C-alpha cells in the first residue's frame, strides 16, 4: 500500500508544478516588442535610489531633468540656474509635471538615499537651495559656479520624479509602482525574469512610440538569447561580435550600435609600492602601447567595424564641451599626437624596454574585468597580451568580476592592483569625434573612484585643474585647462586606449525594418533608443 | 529530538559560515555607486549600510535579526530577502519536482533493467548512459537539448517559464545527473540483494521472477536509494545556477548567483540560510522515512 502511495505522490508532484503557470499574455491587437537582455543590473525602477538599473530601461520610463525644459540659463556669476519647464510634461498618473517636481528631483539627487555620487553634493550642496519662481520656473542655486551642471545631469542620468506621488504613497509604493514622464509606463515586473511596459495613452511630447507594449526579458546566456530569437520568442537581442557575424550570414538582420571605447590602465605606476614593477618606468608603459597593433585587432577580430585612430570622449560628459572649448588647433594637435603615439611600432617598443633594463623580459599581471558597456572587453585581453609577449612581457591574465575590479581600483582601498595592468574599462563614445581622451576624467583625481596618478608629482596639479575646469565660467579658460589636463595625462602613459568597437543587436523576422540596420556603421546609434520609434510588424 | 538539536547546531554553524563567506567575496558599495562617486560617497554609503562597524557588531546584529526571523533586505532588489526568496522559490520548486520525478523514475527503470539483465546489451547501454549522465556538464547538455528540440525541431520552447512545455528541457537537463546516479545505485543495490540467500530461497520455492524482483529484491534495495533521493531532493531545492541561467529560469539558484555577483550580503546570507534550513528539515524527514522503511533501524542507535 505504501509503495502505491509513493508512486501516486511521484506522479502528482510534477502535476503540482503546472498548477500556477506564469505567463504574461499581451493582447493580440497590440504591437508588441519583446527584447532579451543579459542583465537588468539593479532591479528597481526607482532612479533616485541609484544608477545601477540599466539606463536602457529607465530612459524609456523617465525623462532627464534637462530634457523636460523648454529653456535654461545660467546666471552670469554662475551661482544659479533658471530652469523653465515645458507645459506638456505629464506623469503616468495623469498629473502635470511642474517646477515643484523639478526641485524635488534635484533634492533627491543629494538625499542620503541617493547613490548618484558626490559630484552633485559638490555642485548643489548637501541641501538643495532653490526657489519656485512660478509653476513652471525654478531658480536653482549652486555651490560655486557650476557651468557643467547640465552635462553632469546628462552623464549621471538625473530623471524627473513625481513629488506628490512619492510623498503621498511613500517610497516603498513608488518602488513597486513607479511612474515617470517617459514615453513608456510601467506595467509590471517579475523580479529576475521580465519587465513589462506600455506606451503612454496620449501623445508624448518627445516621441510617438512605434509600438504599444514592451517586454524586456532577462536572459543572461547569449546562446539562449540566440535560440529565442531564432524560434521567434523574442524580437531583438544584444549579442557579441562573433555571434553577430554568424547570424548575419544566416540572413538575420544585424544592427550596430554606438562605438564603445576600451582602455587599459597601468595602475598607480608612481605609487611607492609600484617601484619594483616594470610599469613604474614610463618607457615600459609607452612600449606596451606601441606593441599593440590596434588596426589589426579591428581588421581581424572586428572585421573592420571599429576605430583605432581617433578615440573619442564619452557621450555627454562635460569634458566634451571642454574639448570643444580648446579650439580646433589644439584638438588637431592632440589628434596628431594620438596618431603618432598610439601607432604600432614593435621595434621601438623593444628598444624602449631594453633601454629600461628589461631586455630579458619581465612579468606582468593583468586584472581583466568585464564591462557592461562592451561584451568584448574581456575578450581582447589575451589578444593584447599576445602582442606584449612578442616584446618580452610575460603576461598573467587574472579574470575578475566587476565588483572585484571596482573594489580595488583606488589605492587606499586595496594594494592589489598597484603596479599592475587593470581594465579594460569601456565607455560609450560620444558623437563628437574630436579628440583623444580615453578614460580621462575626474574619477582619476585623488578623491575620485580611482587615483591613477597617486604618487606622481603631477597628481596635485591634475586634481586642481579638474576642480578649476569644473567651475570655470570662461570657455577659453576651460579649453586651456583641458589642454593642460591632456598634457599631463596622455604623456604619462597611465591610460592606454586600445580600440573603439561597436556593440551589436540582432532582430527577429517579425521586425521588418529595424530603423538602424541600414545606417553605415560609423554613424553611431543608440542601441535601445529605437524602441521608441520602431514600427514593429505584428 | 536529538536530530532536532543537531539541526539547530548545524543552523548556527551555517549562519556563522554564511556571514563570514559573504564578507569574503567583497563589498556591495562599489557596485551600488555610480562611476563619479568619490571616496567620500563610498564612506557615506558604507556607513549607511552599517558595513563600517566591526565584524562582531555586524555578526551580532545579523544573529539578532535571525532570532527575530529577519534575514534583512536585498541591496540589489531593495526588497526583503524572505519575500524575494519565496517569490523565486516556487519556480525552483516546480522545476525541481519535475526534475526529481523524471530523474528518479527513469533512474529506477534504468537501474532495474540493468540489474535484471546483468552483463547483457541492455545493462551495458544503461551503464554507458549512467556514465555520460554523471560526467557530462549540464551547460553542454542544456544547450544541445535546446539546439535540437527548440531550434531545429521546434518542438519545445527554448527557454523561460511559459507553461508546461517549458519545463521539459530544463528538467531533462537537470535530471541527467540524478537519473544516472539513481540508476547506478538501484542497479548495485538490486544486484547485492538478488545475490542474498532469501532471494535464492524464494526462487527455489518457485516464486515467480516478477515477484522476486518487485516484492523481495526491490523492497530491500530501496533504503540506500531513498537516502540518495532525499539528499538529491534537498540539493535540487536550492536551484541550479547553470540550468536556471541557461534556460532563463527565475529560480533560487540564479537569485543567489545574482546576489554573489552584486555582493549583496543580505541576499546571499538570507537565501543560503533558508535553503540550509530546508535541507536540514529534509534530512531529518529522510531519516524518519528510512526508519519507517526498515524497522531494524532506530534513529538513535542505528541497526539494532
């Protein structure tokens, strides 16, 4: 009897499994786009609590605080901004967005719950000082002249959030049912599985969404994403270079996104603890750059789809403006400098290494980490190491995860990376193809998130230049400062740009005409922006 | 009662281990902060999360929370860990039950066929299959099954939890190891029982072969198999990072993995502790079942 009982139990167990199937069922009349991505990053859709959640998702639900303005101006003394809101910005609950919401959004940025970074506290102070001029106008006071507030809000994704809604319902409710002013509104989210959005019912001031509903599935494995695309379970996936080229041969539509630039870092080479490292010698660092055939990497690994000569600054960062302010002559000077110095010259590399006293070869440790912006970041490490080995370096690559890499980048947090190679860190290349400044930003100042120049006599001057540059109201002066910054960082050979290569998207057969597929690759496109515009065939 | 006390001690040890191991993997602060965050930001967030306190203080708070049934809130998801766990756990449980059933039933059938045709072609095939099942990596099996049954034949969905058909591929992938292990154990256990004097006597007395196999041999060969199955069921309950990742299955294994990647201490600690509790409870239940199946065994004294 007991035996039969056991048997029945065994048969019933799987039946229980199907008792509550989960499945979201879009209505058949709607235009639906189903996208599979590899990581949601943070799983909360509350932008004020952190920037971890994928911007690809947040940007569709929310509008940037500067996006919703019809005009803005900075006072001549640089100590305040007048921000005038558009009249047609509506939250997803139907309420009109006003200057009160704008003020509230800035307040959240510097609130203790915010993880957006202390740069805003430097700009706005610990408490936001602002006055409501009228319903749609805000005067925002800053801590000292802050001409780059707008650029910072862009680069750090500061979004407009609803004051009344959050204050009335509480932050926990906002986490569960977030609302923004973007073209898509939140429907539901199943943690670790998928998120669902639908287009706003009324015409959005910015775009007219090309489809009614959007599902974003979390599918970490690339092979699985490809299988889902091939079987019509999703319409669009992100994928690596190799798979993209293979699928292209099979007739699937492939689109290329923004160029993403990858740089390597010689970590804290001037730190006292790095004195025994070959990287302490600037000639070795320069030689390692000369040893890499960047063009060959682009031509072979990326089949010509990338850049190596003119690496460009990250999108929307304030120093894009600063580089423009340098003027065309100085920009050209640094572009020529880059062409000359980032060339492939293994003979010169060997000579420099010999001159530095490492003619018999030397050991290098490279902590290689993945980067969310570029799936190829870790793949190029063995290729670059191969070039280095030809000039005498014996490279040991240690693959680490992002958290390990980030937690050791600053010399005061960990000594593990001092005198070693780190990265690659990748940045989306901006639309201004004007100058070479890979990984060059204020994060490398002493109190930034990694202090590359620590121990160098130039660290203090470098930090001061960034501080001055951020508060300079004079464009000409800003340009000079940027010129000086480049003059310190680039010849220090602390940061070595390698390549800029694209990320890829593949589209399923349901999408008849992906909007960016026909664009030439050099024209950068935002991988996910077309969600808002594309016409998806049912 | 003794088992219950042992379980409590095991839980305290587990909680301590989990606390220590979670901190060895690193710090969540760097993952939470934006790229422009300064050292000061990192310090402030570390303070806010209470991670700047001495380890013994953190440990004390953690254990006090456990006593109150509070394992904390996830940093990555911004939700209580218990709520998250029990949101993901049903998905793992459903898949685990299907996997368990497939693995045990097929394993049993294979093991019995193998034992009753010892040395024959069937036995050899079953043994080869068992070796493959024990040694082939799950990610390879999973991708191959997906390629054949989803991409080429279009018979089954490739991934995600979308109705009954979506269980087949992940459950098959996950059950391979269980199937192989069960088959090997049933075979060896059956063979040893079939070689005993009482089975020989039954045959001499003219008892039919099916009765010899089903009633006398299988019943007596069950005990080690049940122990194995119990341990495997407990093992299945904490999910499979590999299977859940390959098939985009929102289960506990993937949740724990996400916690580890994001250095989400509370998430890792909470999930491991809850899973640990479950495993301890299942172990106790298996002991009880073992005792019921074989009355000679007493929980405290072993075989009398």
